[in-house]
C-alpha cells in the first residue's frame, strides 16, 4: 500500500495546483479516448459563469464554426472523431484542447437478452442520474467500471452508494461484453434535503479572524470595547463577543450581539466499506459544516448544514479530496477547515501467481506461490483434483465446469504443491483475489494445471493428430518410436508407458530395469521368436495388453523376472511353439521375485512341457485368471520354496502328465479354484502311470494355510 499512499498524496498535491481554475484535459469527463460502441456524450466539469466554452466535432475551429457548451449533449457522429474545445476565461484568454476517439457501429443485442434493454435505456440519456442509495443493476455478460479506465473493468452486479452520502458526482460509466465497449456519463445525486435559516448581522467574517463591519449606521463593540475602524482582527483561540447598536440612539440599549466561538477541529475516519465520515469536533452544538468552497470539479459536497456527513463512491471509482469545507456558527459563516483524504473503491491490484511450471500441462509437480505488491491480504482456493490416466485427451474446457472450487482461505506465504494423484494426470484450478486496506477486493485471478508426472504415450499412427505444443510423450504429442519411448521411461522410476496401438517387435530385447508400467489401450503386442521380456531389480506392471509370441525352439520363457516383481492385470498371453518345434515353454520364470496375476488369460501351447508360472524363492498370486496349457507334460504352477496364493481361477491342462499346481517347500492358500483336465490333444493317458495328471501336488515340507471350495474335473 506504500505506492498507493504515495500516489494519493501526489494527486492531492496536484489537486492543489489545478484548483486555481485553469481548464485542462482532465475537465473533459466525456468522451474519453478509445473505441466505443455508443454515441458519446460531451460532459465537462463546471467552470466559472463568466467563462465561455465552444466545441466542434468536424475538425473546424470551435469558436468560428462550433457550438457553445452549456450542458451535457450527445455528439451525433460515428467513425473516427476529433473533438476540439476552445475555452475563454474572464480575461478573454483562449485555451485549446483536442480529444480523438472512435464510435463504431453496433447492431444491438438480440431480443430476450437483458443487456439489450439496459443499453437502450442508457442510450436515451446524455446524462444518467442515479440517486444515492438507489442501485443501477448491471446485467450478466457485462463488466463495468467507473472513471473511464478500461483496465479496471470487473464483474459488478450493481452500482450504488450509501443513501446518506452528501457527495454529488459526475463520472464515466464504462461497460464491456468483451467485444463491444460502451461509455456513459453517470451522475450521483444525494437524497438528503434540509432547510437552512441564516441570521442577519451587520458584519461579515472573513476566514475566521477578520471581522468586516458592513452597516455604518451601527456602533460596534468587541468584548465591550468600541471599535473605531471598519474591520478588526481577532484571535479565535478564545471566545469573543461582538455587539452593536444604532448610532442615533441616545441611550445605551444594546441592539444586538453575537458570540465568536473558538475554532473547532475537523476529523474524518474511514469506514470498513471504504466510505469516509467527516465530522466537527466541538463542544458547541451550534457549529455546522455546510458544503465546500466553490470549485470546478466533477463532484460537489452538497450545501446542507450537518454536524457530520458521509462521502461514498460507487464501486470501481476513486477520488482524492483536498477541500476547504465551509463552517457556520448559529447560521453565520465563520471560515473554512481543510479536508484532505481519498476514497479508493477501485478493485485491489490482482494477485500474481508465481509457478515452477507454465500454466496448462506440466510434467513435473508444481510449486505455486502468490504475491501482491501493494495489497493487504490475499485469499486463495484450490479445487479438489480430478484425475485421469489419459491426460484428459479430447476434453475441452467445459469438461472441467463441474469441478467445484475449493473454499477461500487466507494466504500466508505457503507454497501450494500440485502433483499427480494416484499416478494419474490431475487437474487443478487455483483462484485468488487480493484485498486492500479499504476492504476492496480485486478481480479473482485463476490459473489451471494438468499435472502428469507419470504417464507417457506411444502411438506411431499417422492418423493421430499430434499437438506439438504439448511435451513429447504426452497423450496429445505421443512418442512415435518405441525404442525412444521405452528408453525414456526406463531411465526414470514409477512411470507409465501407454501403448495406444498394435505393435510388432522384432529382435527386441525388452530389458526393464526401472519401476514402470506398460499399459495398452486395447492394444496387441506381437513379439517375434528372437524377442524377450526380461525384468531385473525392478517392479513392472503390464495392463490391458494382448501379447502374442510364437517361438521356434523351446526351453524359453515369455517373461523372465529376477530380483524384482511383475504385475499383470487384464492381460492375455498367447505363447506357443511353432509347428514341428520341440522344447519346454514357461509363461513366467521367476527367481527371488513377486508375481501377481489378476484377471488374465494365459494360453500356452508347447510340445514337451508347458508351465504358466515357474518360481523359486518367490511370492506368486493368481486371482480371477483363466490359464490353459497344452503339452505332453503340464505343470501349470510350479513353485519351490515360495508362497502361493490362488483364488477364483481356472486351470486347464491338456496333457498326459503333470500337475495344475505343484508345490515344494512352500506355503500356500487355495480357494474357489477350478482344476480341469481335458483330453483333446493328448488323448492317451496312462492311468496306471507313476505320474498321471493331478490337479494339485504338495510335498511334505509344504504347508497349506487354506484349501476350500476348489473343484476338480476330468482327473
């Protein structure tokens, strides 16, 4: 607020200079420079009665071919206009002024639009009068401000001042719908009217201390001492008595008297609503304030005798006062007391967001602070986050209309931290406003972020319309090279790579060493016989993908995981030997790792031996899965020194030997599973064999924590 106070003092000082009566461009209330959508009103500040003012709007000399200005008048021209004004003071000295502005065509608002009647009503009046205490309601869709400066436009529902304000004022009313801007002249008029009875005395008082006797038919006495001169000066720090009597009266009878009271003090206080209360400080009830000395400004304090009075302005307006208020005692003018202050109801300076990232889409968590150089307080709100894993692709701004704003709270310098919740792209809306020392609020500033620290996208399709304004790897600007995409996410931890299309990998070693998630969008990934998926010292998740691989030789694994973990959700794996090939196939080969399979389908078609999951020193969980294997021998789940949890899954074997689940030195729980043996490919099963197919096998070192509601079929 230091800058604002300095500015106010500067304007007060300038007010002292301009109050001597010289006309200036500031005395042209309307029109203002700029482009307007309505015919403009010529309105000037009051000037002395013996001044003459002429104007023209056709670029001619105002005095020679123009018009005399007497009161507000609508200027009936559109286009680019040059207003010329010539002012002649009482000495005949001429001043010339010029103002350029543009009035463009405006076809008007449609029927049913509340703005239409409102603008038409204003257009009918060169001067719109509004009584103090009454409201001028602004229709929705129009921003407004007072004083002629468009930068102060803001959303205002109504314009009014307090009903007890004694300030009469003319000012510009600016309205804008974003495309069209209108300028009108608004006059505020006090409602209060009181009578004023003034005494008749044979002298007058000039500025408190000088008494000038105006009737020479009287003898005058000051404090009972006869006054011989036509005037006398007195010290008003104390009381005095002036008396008088007719000079032709022979006796000593007093004709009249008047008490000169000591000079009172003037005080003013600012209310919480920004208005000012001005009052006299005196123990004598006969002192009154009654208006201000004559001035030629756009406002006037009405001449009504009051002990105190209120001055209020409309929202978005401001005035800096340096006035000499007229003081009366018992109906007699005494002198003036200076009143020097200001009312500023313009919106406080808007707060400024300082962010670690540009508004919009951010790949990093955002650190946000708020500042305001001049204002007293800042309040802010943060909306609840809205999260999606697709960067809100294809969602326009209306998608976020349903997001509720958070509650406003006092900002105390803290850093606002915005991040990706649940590893999804998260949308935030932050709003803030400032409040100045008068309690006037600024416009609400809004900043929006989509923060996505984790999700990257791969899509080489030429049909997809990329937007290069977004960071590489975002949904709107996906990677088109899989190696580039994989290298990017494999250099960081906890990232997701979304595959937005079908993908074929040839001679590709998918070596994953960082915690990442590979997720499809109805995507199929086909690996040739020379490609591998290997996980080492990392936690890797596959989701919503259909994998296909057909190999020429056995003794291989579709996924190998060592000292890490692999999580599969909604994944289909079709893993097979090519025709005529021999060997063993393993869906997942796990060592010292964790395997979690949920809502998945495995189809493993081997020759000699097939296995869904082989694990040693591992933890394996299979839930709601459907696993099918075909081979001479099938060991669906083969665990050694591991923990196994199997729930609500179906294990289908088409083989001549093997076990659906084989456990050695393990701890396991099995519930609500279905074990099925079919006889399609391997019809000849030797039931007398030492190793016929079994649904479940455990050695003596294995402990079963739970075995319930499991069903066997075909064994």
